[in-house]
C-alpha cells in the first residue's frame, strides 16, 4: 500500500470512530429525552388546569372590578 493510501485509511478510520462515538452519545440523549417526555405527560395537564382556573378567576375579577370601583 502506498503511504498516501495508508494515511487516507487512517483518516477514514479516525472519522468512523468519531461518528460511532457521536451516534452513541446521540442515542443516550434520545433515551433521556424520551424518559423526560414520558414523565411530563401528566404534569402538563395539571399546569393547563391551573392556568385555566387562573384565567377564569381573572375574568371574573375583571368583570366585577368596574362595579366595585364605582361604589363610594
């Protein structure tokens, strides 16, 4: 094998090793993201319920505020 071919093979081998390492890291990150999404399934419903309740209370207060402000 010529030296240039050997150098090119070494370069390709190094790049392949880096790609394999990156792929492994990405797989770990995907598993972590999946686990996070699974654990957050119920909590977003709770947050939306609290936000809806707060919006309803704010609407009632905004509706009644002119009546309360006009009383002496």
